[in-house]
């Protein structure tokens, strides 16, 4: 697993350095008069408005998400459930009328959760709600029982000079709520690197406060990684209320002993894949507009907001266009990415498999932030800014000049020069749910889902019929 993350990092750096590679062809648009372009823009806006109305009246995205979460459920990368999800996606894409439906396979390192228990042994014996972090190693079969050393946040652990040999490290630190989820990156660092930071000082295991904003007694899972050369020690997240409880015990000046048992296993190479379907363009089919979401999920809930909603929004947007009988000039490609949760592996696989044609990818975006209504259009390029302003005006939300990856799985091709935009959704409550047992279909509001579907349909239509190649010269 260490090698996978090192490789992913190296690939990302290489991709960034290649983003200005002049050998990648870029689509060229015919020169038209300003008046002719204006007429076409007006028509495209009228057509996009028609799609918006159809989406707001329908349940296209909502119904697709319901189907996925009900008929497949949780979809951990590399498992039999993710394989069933690919079968489901192929059938669903064909059902809604997409063309050229196929699976593009790739291989990933498998990991599966096992037993996960923890309890305070002393001074106040009681059980704790925990969950293993993805790709953690296991404890010994009999578990680990040891004194706990408390750090209020990751920075305190990183600054410590303590000898933690034989100890369990507990890292707390609250995550702040924000509509754009800005607190997730900083809070998530303890999840990603906490085990290796603690191991440097001799610790035998780590517990962290869940990276999330829920006050419910659910633990939030998520991926972690081991630093090269650092000992691999087990790491788990505990629920917010249990982290509060642990802090209160420490505030009493007590010495705390915990026993924890984790039994996850690395299962070796496993199959994954991206599922692709298209609305083939009528005039420039080789030019591609990408919309999508990721098909896999963590295994605690049914992956409704993360990211069944993204699959429903992107596929639902395509269905709105198909049902309207409208044919775009460029090809609209819908991608259900595999293995996003364990390192954006579907995004990297797509980049590698389509590297030769990335110059013909004119726009890309992904929905991977739940189903809250969009409140901003994010875009930061002079080329095509008029199109993005028209989209924002149609959706009655502001255009914000802000650079964006376009979404996690879009990042690898964005680094290669593919233009990206994003509909920023309201994620104020997103981290109450994601990566927890509470990520279930009942949390999705059909009206807000319809607004997302409408936004994706309008965006795909406008960019697929534009004369812009969205690349600044």
C-alpha cells in the first residue's frame, strides 16, 4: 500500500509537470463572426433553460441514486460489491440511452475491514465506538492494551519530544463546519499521517477523533497512509462523543489505559474499473465533455451522499438531455469512476488510458460532495468565462473566479491541461454523514438533487455546444 501511495504521488507530480506539454493536441474552433456566435449562444441558453426546467420537474438523478443504493448498497473498492456496482452501472447507462457503454478495468490493492473493538480498561471501564481506517494494519490477535497519551491536535504530536514507546496515542481536534467543507483538509491530516507520526516516537497504536462534524455516536472511516521507512502501527477513529468522553477522563488528571483490537487484512490485487457511457456528438464527436461521480464507497453505510448522489446527478443529467431528444455537437461522456476512496485510482487510470486524447477533452467536472443544492459556479479561465457566466445566470447563482480541480477524480486530467469547472454544493452537513453508517439514501432531498441534476445538464449542454475550447492561450 505504501508503494501505491508513493506511486500516486509521483504520478501526480509528473502530471503537473506535463500540464504545459505542447505535444498534447488541443481542439481548434472555427472562426465565426461575433454576431453568429451571439445567436448560437442565445439558442444554447434557451435549450439549457429547457433542460433545467425538465430536471427541476423530474426525479432523474434521485431515482438513479435510489436504484444504486438499494440494489447494490455499500461498494467498497475491490470487493464483490463494487463488481456488482459495475454491472449495475452498465445496465443503468444502457437503460437511460447512453451509447458506447463499457467498463475500462484496472487493478487495485485490496483491503477489508475485520473486527474493531476498543474499551477503556481503567480508570473508568467502558466501551468505545471505533472503526479501522482504510489500509491500517491489524493489532496482534489478542489486541493491544496500553496506556494512552493524549494530544489535543496533530500539531502537538508533531512537536512532541516525548518517548511514546509502548503507548497508544490519542489525537483529538475538532473539525469546523463550513458550506465548502474547508475544514476537512486540515482535520484530515491526523487521519492520513497520524500513525506514522506516532510511530516515530515508539507508539504501538493510534486512536483519533473522527474526521467529521457529527455529534452522533458514529465513527468516520477513511483512507490513511504509512510514511516510507516508518513502522506500521494500527490506527482507528472513534466517534465524536467517545472522543469527548476520553477528553473528560484526561481532564480529571487520570492515567488512562485502553484495549483495542483491529483485524483488517490486505487481500492482494483486486479488479476495479471505470464505467463509461456517452451521448455521441453530432458535429465534433471526438471532442469530449466529461461529467461523472465515483461508483465505489466506504463500507459502513450505503454510499448515498458519497457518492451515489454524484452518480445519480451525472447520469441523471444525461438522461434529461436524452429524454429531451436533444443532440449535442460535442460528445458528453459520463464516467462512474472506480476506487476513488482509496487514492483516486479510477481518476489516475482514466488519465493513463486516455492520455493520447486529453487534448480533445474540452471540459470536465465531477459531483462528489453530496446532494446539497449548488450555490456557486467555480471557474478560473478567460477562455469560456462567458459560457460559465451564462450558466451561473441560468442557475441564478454567482460565478466565482476560483481555480478548481473539477472534483477529486478530475484532478489527474486537470493536471494534464484539461479545463475544469465545478458546481459548488452546500456541504454544511456533508461531514455529518460521509464515511459513516449514517450515509444512507434517506438523507438525500429530492428537490436539492433536482437542482444539481439541472445544473449538470445545463453545464454539459452549454459546453458541448460552445465554440470555445476553454484553454487560455
